[in-house]
C-alpha cells in the first residue's frame, strides 16, 4: 500500500441537532474537510454509519451523501462495524487510495440519533451485540459493559471511584473543545453521586449519544506537496481485528484481544512501539473500556489500567494524554461518527491546533475505535512528518 | 492495485430458508468457498448485506460472521450500498488484497429476508430510496421502477409484452441452476396474464426476494500458481459510480448514468470494449432494468434495450447471453447477496462449469450490480487466464 496522508479535516458540534437532517450534518463536516484540504472534487466517498437504517429509515448512505455534497457520479459506499464504523470507513478509504484506485478520498463518519423515525436508540444500539445469544436474553449494550466492569472490579480489586479519573479527564479536556457535547468539568464527588444506569455503570461512566459528523480528506503522501502550506500528516499505522461477537464466548472477557491485535499490527506497520506514542484517543464509551483499552494496547499491565489515570498520567502533560478533546465521554459518542472524530482530533493535535489541550511537541498520535463490546477494533497511528 | 484473482466460490440455494439463521446461511457459502479455493484461513472478511439490522436486528456482520466461520481475530467488516451491497463488498475486498494489505480475502454476500423479527420487507427495501423525498411521499421501491418503466414505454413506444423475453430468458436459464429460487420456464402467455404489482410491473417483471448467500475467495493473481489445479480467473475490471439517490433529481430518469460510468471505467481498466464480453450477468431486479442496463453499458442504443431480447440474442448461444444462471428474476434476489451471486456465476461460466447453460468458449464475463433505482452501480469484468 502506498503511503497516505490526511490533507483536510472537518467536524460538526455533537448535540441534539433537531434542525439538521442526517444529510445536512454529514454535508457540513464534509464541506469543511474539502475546504480545509483544498480538494474540491475528491474521487471517492466512504461513509461510516451504524444506525441510519434503523433510526432514520435511510440506507445507501454512500450515494445519498455523495449526491448531497456535490460528488455527483463518484464512487461512494457505506461501511458498518457498529461503533467502529467510523474508523472502518477510514480504513476502507485508506485502502482505496493506498491501492492506487483513486488519488483522493473523503471519509465521513455520521450519526443522527436524537430524532427518530424508527427504532428507539437503546434497541438500535443493541444490534451491535449478538441478536440470537445476547440481545434475545434481554442484555442491553450498557448491561454487557456493566457485567464486564463488575467482573473487572471483582477480579482486580478496584473500587468504582477508581474509574473516576477517566471521566474527570475527559470532561476537563472537553471544556476547551468547541465541538464537544458536554463542555463542563466534573468532580469526584459528582462522579460518585451520579445516577446509576446498570450497576456499576453510572451516568458519569457512560458516554452521551448525540448527532454529529466528522470528516477527513486523504491523498497519497507524495501528493501533499502539490497543496502548498498543508502540513504532512501521514497515516503510518492502520489495522483492524475482531473478537467473538458475544462476550460470553471469549476465553477472557476482561481482555480486548482485538484491541491487542489491531494495535500490535498498527505498531508494526508504523515501525514504533508504545513509548513513541505522544497521545492516545481511545474509545471511552464506558470508563471500563478506557482501562481495558490501555491494557490491551500495552500501555498498562493487565488489571492495572486505572493506575495510569489515578497517577494523573492521562492528563495533558502526563505520560500518556488520552481523550485530549474530551473523548467519547464528554466530546460525545454519535456512534458511527466517533471513529472519524478520533481521527480528526489526532490530526488537530499533530497540527498543533488544540490550544489549551495541546500536547506539547505532539508528533505521533494513536486512535482506537471499538465496535460492540470489543468485537471489532481498529487502531490508527498518525504522524506529523 | 496489483492484479487479483478469484480462487474459490460458494453459494447456497436461494429460498425461504426457515431452518437456517443468517449466520448459518453466510457460513454455508463461506465454507464452500474456502473448501473450493483451498484457502483455509483467509486474512480478511468482507460482508455485503443490506437488511440485517432492519429485519434480523443484527448489525456488525463482519465480526458476527468471522466468529461463526472460524476466522477468529481476523479483520472483518460489512459494506452496504442497498442492492449493490454484494458487489460493493467484493470491491472492498479487491482493494484490500490489491493494495497489499492482505494476501487473501473472503467476501460473502448474504441476506435473510423471509423470517423477520423487525420491519416488513417492503418498508425495509424502501430504505434504499430517499427517505425524505421519495419514501415520505409513499413511493415504494417497485413503485419507483414502475414509474420509470411507464415513462420508458411512453417515450420509446414499447409495449409491456416487449419486455417478456427478458423474464422468459432468465427463467429458462434458471431451470438448470440448482441454486435458483424459481426453476421453472415461463411463457409469453403467462407473462402477459401475470398479476399486476405496480402498473406496468407485474409479478413476472419482478424478481423474487429470498434468503441466500454467495461467497468468493480472492488472492493476488501471482499466488494462484501456488494452488495447483486452480484455474486463473482474473478480476480485470472493477469500478463503482453513483447517481442521485432520488430518481426525480436526474436529468434523464431513463438513463442509468452510474451504470454507464462504472461500466466505462471497468472496460478501460480491463483494456477491452463491449464486443469482447462473452456474457453479461446484469441486474434484472425488474425487466425494465435489463433494458436500461444494456443501454447504459453500450450493448444497445438508447431506447433499444428490448430489441436485443426480442431478437433472441440474450439466450445462451446468442450475441450477448445475459442472466445465464437465471438472473435476479429467476435465480432470485436476496438483495445484499445478489452482487456476489453474479460474481460466483461469472466464475462458474469462466470455469466452464455451467453445463446446459454454459456459454461456449466463455473467456470474459461481466457482472453489474445496481443499488436503489440506479443510485449505486458496480461493474466487474472477470477473465479466464
């Protein structure tokens, strides 16, 4: 695969965007990315989306959004891998440009969750789990994560409050992100008193849903120089791996083996190891996922994920800043769009555009997007060249 | 993109498969393709599916089916482009192998339409059209095609019976395809007396839905020799294009511009033109689509699509045999699987495995898969090397 670079990015605020339709939200992010990149006519469009058929009654988002953003007649397709749809679309675009099939691609992660012509959101999200063996038993998506968290606390002796620093960090960073859904700090006391959702997961362990879209334009790395003034942000690592879809089928439900494998491959492809990562946009859909992701990617020993947060090493300026723009927890989690928000945020850091939450001297950033309870995991590593 | 070859194929019968779940259907085709190819552990899995979230309550089919077919931990993802989902997944796999990201990929098109835990099939299929501007007005998918057909008949002076040869041909060929849904010949008289669905489309203009899966294993062309005895079936052309999602937005609703563009690009990539195509698996979801597809791909002049059929040139032995295994009309149309059935059938022809419906000396075959009413169109050209 030839080297690929991110030339432009765009995103919308994540919120309940009642006055915007799915196509308008996607279009807003797409047009921003086109303008940011200087590429007016990308050759292909890759959409990441999970819920539009269920919630909006709309399939075929490739042609649907190509039409809306003026990419008439261009190749366009949708990729779905539950909450990892955004990164999966990014990787599809990467392979299209990397293979030489096209010289530019627009990737858009988009989700419209709050006005709903079809299913309710909880049952729609449950389609990420195993319909026959999990959902049929009445397990919701939060329920599955609650079971994992409870087992983790039992196995390794952590208290619920030990997970608080993850959420506190994400909220602290989101304050400075104009696109974030929850731009407010939270305290340990608030975390402890927050309403229970599914024991032990409470409201402040869980990320908020929302409407939003994030987009990027990618081109072959060798073409960046033909766009004067654009920074060279290379995609140096990209990998995807899966695990059993049902959590109960895993040898060890406390180890995200797909996160382990996809990060391992991405590190190999980039030719680096963990210590060279300057910051990590991880998939904190629930606080337990932050701990498991850090462990699976080799940033913490098994069972020690919360330690990094308790030691204050995940903040801006710490050893491994995570969720520097607010993460899923506070920036928000418009499911199929999230993976693209992470990519956009990595690019923002590598360009040095993050002001109060800028990671000093950030050269290499990593993003990890998780579908289901760890069933599909994509890891990307980007580098400022 | 490095050259890619199809090494193995598999398919299930298309029917109401009440005793099989979606994962079992997909698994049956996948395992057949693995066995046929000799590739026991493909490196990546690409699923084409449209309706599973709506009808089966199941998303994330990549991980879901990877798990079921023993592709543990492997990269897996789903691609959706309405009824073109199958070919879109094939193209995604092609770019993955073609880019060098992997050395083998399994592509499975799968659909389970007849037992339904969610939406009814008609409203689920309507998600391929524009939810805001078409479906909202009460137009069903057949309805849109009926409007196109009526306009075509008015514009070019064809009678309804002039479309009969398309359906008669598909049914005649399906008789010899053990995987076909409707293995029975039909007559002109039956065609004319068939029950009306949406004027002028009657039951024998329309393809039957069904459950089914079709699969292929692809590898870099240079690796075929390491599988002794396997024929070299090269993918020499692959292209995708889109049109406006709403039919009313098109300059000319009677011209499938995305079919035109994707076939043009596929011809260019293959370095051939129309006259070198030995047979054509086209997307006869409705008989009108056969005519429009032939015209858009340059096999017939504008408004002359039915002529080729009336002149008996589309049968086995004719100038351009189409739907040699029964097409959507009689083999059946399990929507997200259809594109992969077409690929599998092209491979069968190129291998000379079609017995009664074998196209003599078939060396180059073409498949075209259409999503929506022409909104996403993929064209593939395969060649026996």
